[in-house]
C-alpha cells in the first residue's frame, strides 16, 4: 500500500512539473520558440530578469515597448513579437490569476489552537 502511494505521489509531482526543460546556457525554458526569444532578449541582460517577471501579456508588451523607447531594443517583426509574447505569457505569465488566497478552512487546518 505504501508503495502504491509513493508511486502515485511521484507520478503526480512529475505531471505537475510538466517536464519543462531549461536551456543550461541561457536559463530559459526550452520550446520551439525559445531560440527566437533568446536571440532577441538576451543581448543586453541575463534571463533572470525575464524569469523573475511573472507578468500578464499586457505587461510583457509594455516592458518590450519601454525597452524599445528608452533602452535601445530594436523593432521586432510583428510575427516574431507575437511568438515571443506567446512564449512569455505561457511560461512566465502571471503566477496567480486571482486575488483570492486559498480558502481559510484549508489555511487554518494546520493550526493547533
Ligand atoms: C537593447 C538591449 C535590450 C534588449 C535586447 C532587451 N532588453 Fe530587457 N532590459 C534592458 C535594460 C537596459 C533593462 C533595465 C535593466 C535594469 O534595470 O538594470 C531591461 C529590463 C528588462 C526587464 C525587467 C523590467 C523591470 O521592470 O524590471 C525585463 C523583464 C526584460 N528586460 C525583458 C526583456 C525581454 C522579454 C526582451 C526581449 C523581447 C528584452 N528584455 C530585450 C535592455 C534590453
């Protein structure tokens, strides 16, 4: 029985992790469009700025426009920009899509008083 539970836990955590692979050279999640992102986004700074952002698509676009306006980021073909935004939204999107914390009942379960 314990073995079954252990296997189940391993299986669940593996599927939660979605088997996302990170490019060890750049620190970005590997995907068909990651080379495009790496080519356009890592010339001036490391990927940590990107991986720490967790922004909505709108905020990603604003960040790109800001860098284009004041930091020397070049114009990106609309087609490529679309792909870059899709990538950023998918892997480095908003962490929480709700302002609600988890239900109080669950939050308080572990408290002993
Ligand atoms: C031409 C240079 C350049 C390129 C290319 C570039 N950036 Fe930046 N980026 C900057 C500079 C400069 C900053 C400000 C760094 C700092 O605050 O020290 C920055 C900051 C950022 C930040 C942090 C924003 C914040 O509010 O803290 C993110 C996220 C980011 N860049 C993402 C990207 C993405 C995504 C791309 C590709 C589309 C990209 N960058 C390409 C120059 C660039």
